[in-house]
């Protein structure tokens, strides 16, 4: 009887210890006011008269913002450096040095006349999380690494470098600042001639997390606090060219025309019809039409349309493409025009979030009393490149009315702090789960 009593007592003590640790862990919160203030200060670097941000990568505004962020990182207790790609890296030691780091962060550069929340929410929340841990004297087992990526908006430049995907050709591409990527990276303290040395291999990073505004209206519309990202979609581009016969618009009878605009116009409508006929969240867009010769009084001789298809599944994208291809061939035959199709390039491959990290994010949100939903990311992110060598997870917070890349982009201080707290709890949980 005594033995049974002692076993029950021991079990109760273990439960109370676990519950106490869980409670003490979730009781730690980021400083919402401080986080809001740092975001507000960051937004002043590059603010234009229209209320938007002109803080494009490598600009003078970007330089000022980078210095401000570096100072915040030092105050948070991070050891700060700039790598060969211009990424700002902040490191904090763990109690078990042999463990690989848990990395997290985002970017601070913006599109021209952009908003204040796109990359900055994830970047400054990452710094705030570390500052909160430092203030509470919490040491994680894993080293922590905050990464502020270079020129995300100009082609995820910094994360591509870490993934070994930034070619010499890419370094010669001009950025929005007018500088080439090579010149821009040099201007922020990087060394583009040593980019290849940055490549990280699988196993070198325990996990990578990115907090971001949704850039869509799902969370805002549904009144959900936290989005658990299933993955970042693949993007494929196709060019459909209808070849007809250019002729005088006034003297050529309607029944004698070979007008490629007709099948092209019908295909544009068909793209929307076809993509919505499939189950799922796939999207397709016709965003570019080239007409030759492009004169108002000439029947076109050639019309090109570009079709972009996005989905988490490359197989689904291919199915949608095949349906569009079949319709295009049928339309060309009906209109007696010639059709050629060019698969322009694989713009990006799908990057699926790690299932265990997804569950950890969901549990962190639940422990804090937040509602959550699973959803894909229809936009590209640095996490997509990081997924080439590390398990990834992404946390979304509501973006009002789904607006992004605009001066009207907005996420509330409460939603931002909620996301930062979920990031904090996810890191603490992964620190125990991943060894």
C-alpha cells in the first residue's frame, strides 16, 4: 500500500512539475509596446510623401534601417555580424554548444512605395523574442540565430546565397536601387566574390522559422488569430503564342480574317474557368499580353499571353496546365491560327513546412488562447530557400483586408504581438523537441 501511495505521489509531483514549467513558459510574453515602437521607428526610414515606404534594398534608406536594426540586435544580447551576402546575422549561444542553431527572421527591405509590415514584422519580432529571453535570463539548449535577409523583395537574394542558389549571373542583375546585386551587396558590407562560401548543407540548421503578415485576406476575413503555414507554393510560367495573319483593319472582311486575338481572348477567360474547376486552393493568372504589331488599325498577326499557375503541389499545377493546353489547342484549331507554347522557367519549387513544426506552432497558439487555421502561402518568402537545407515553419498573422505591398498595408499591434508570442513559444518548444 505504501509503495502504491509513493508511486501515485511521484506521478502527481511529475505532473505538477510539468504543468508548472508549462505555465511559467507560457507566462513569458514579448513587450508589445516596445515592439510597436521599434516598428514605428523602422517605418520612418524611407517614408515618402504618399505615406508609403521607398526603403528598397541597397538604398540610403536601407542603409539607415540596417544600422538601426543592428543596434536593436546588440541591445537584445546578440553577437552581430554581416555575412558575405550582406545578411545581418545575430547569434546567441545555447547551453549545449554542439547543437545546431534554431534560426528565425525575415527582411526589412520593401518594394517601391510599399508598406510598413511585410518583412519588418518578422524581423523585429525575432529581435524582440531574443530580447525577451535575455531579459528573463532564459538560455535555450540550442544556439539561436536571427537572420535579417538581404534584398528579399528583389529576388530573395540573401536566402538564395545561404542555399547556394545565387549565381554569378544573378549578381549582375540590377536591383530597384539602380545598383547591381554585386554592387549592392558590396555597399552593405558583404563580399560577393565569396558568396559560394556561404552555402549551408542539410543538418547545419535545426529549424528555420519565419513570422509574416499573411498578405492575403483569409485570417482577417475569418477572424482567426494565427495562420499555420502548410507550405509555400510553387510558381510556374507558360507563354501561349497564337500566330495569325496581320492585315488592314478596315479592308479585311470579318469572314476572311485570321485574327489571333480571338483565341487569345477566349483563352484568358478559359484560364479562370479551368483553374476554378479543380478542387483546392490553386490559382492561375494572365497578367501580361503582347500584341504584334500593336496598332489600332491593324489586325494582329501574333498575340502572346503569359499564364502563371501557383499551388503547393507541382502535380496539381501540371494538371491545370494540361487542361489549359488542351483548351488552347482547341481554340487555335477553331480560329485557324497556329499555336506554340513555351514553358518559360520553373520560377520556384514548392517548399512544404515540416509537419512537426506545424503542430508545434498550432500547439503554441492554442496554449496562448489563440485561434488558428492551416493555410498555404501564395507568396514567396525567404523560408522557401531555407527549406532547401533546413526544416521550416511559418507563422502568419492577419493582414487587414488582405492588403500588402501597399501604403495601406496594416496589421494591428495586438496581432503582431500575438504572432511574436507564438514565435517565442514555438522556439522554446522546438528547443526541447529537436536534438
